[in-house]
């Protein structure tokens, strides 16, 4: 079995870095838009994660901009 392309902690750290927050300040169910995350930054994250082998769809992430939802989507993609 191969290791996941990214982990929830990696995802949280990447989001925090791109919005200029401390990762510990971002809860799993926090709305990332409230932290200033916009569509351009989401696309940047999708590209970054794609380079690590995780292909995500913008519409799936935009549906619910929380780490819990994003991790759920990422976990399903990594299991495929």
C-alpha cells in the first residue's frame, strides 16, 4: 500500500501558509472563506496538491470550504 499523497495535517499547513494564519488557528469545520481564502488561492492549492499526486476538483472543494469536507474529498480520491 502506498502512502497518501497528503495528510490532513499537510492540508491544514498548506491552507494556513497561503492565507497567512497559524495552522493551529484553523479548525476542521471552520469556513475557510472567513479566513480570507478566495478562489485563486484554492486553485493554487489544487495545483500544489496535484503536483503531489492528488487530483481534486475545484467544484467539490468550493461546495463546502472546510478542512473536514476537503479531507473527506481528498481521502476518497486517495483511496481510488
